[in-house]
C-alpha cells in the first residue's frame, strides 16, 4: 500500500488563544447578570442578613432540610401515639358493638330501597327538567321584555 501525505498550508496571524478572551468573559458576565435577574424575579438569589447572595441551591437545601425535620418529628411521634390509637380503636369497637344487631335489618331495608329507587329517581329527574325549563323560560322572558329594551 502506498503511503502519501497531503499538506495544507495554514497561516496564523496574531495570538488566536487570547484573541476572543475578552468577548467570552463579557458574554459570561452578561449571562450571569441575566440569570441573577431572572432568579431574583422568582424569589431566589436574594441577599441574606449579611449582605451575601443566597443561591437557589441553598434555598432548595433549606427547604429540604425543613421537610426532613418535619418528617423526622412525625416519625418520632408516631410510636408514642400508637398505644393511644390502639386504645381509641378498642373504645370505638366497644361503642359500636351493640349496634351490630341493627345492621341486618338496615341492609334488608337498603335492599328494598333498591327496588323503587330507579323509578323514583326517574320521576325526580323529570320534575327537575320541568323546573329548569320553567326557570329558563322565565329568565328569557325577563331578558327580552325587561332588560333588553333598556
């Protein structure tokens, strides 16, 4: 196989490494100012008591720390409340235990209710439709005869 080399003449005038340095720094500074203005509009990046700016990450960390503290407090209280809740559950069971014999007639009554409920609801729906039509007619009459001529 033949090895060949292609040479491309390139000429460099001046120091290209530092030529755009001022432009990049200016662009970065402009971007930082706009970002700070935008974040301060939503309540982030404000000054603390010492005059230093708070970043949005510190705001998020403070909020997260507060949530963790509340969660830890709740998790610390739950084991202390467990015996009280168990006692409350036993009291409620003892309170409603005498009402259990009433459940069988209550369930039978609800079953009897199911037989007449659909027909009664159909009648109620028809009456409501008539009522809504009457109200609509009355509002239309008031609008056309009293309010519209004004």
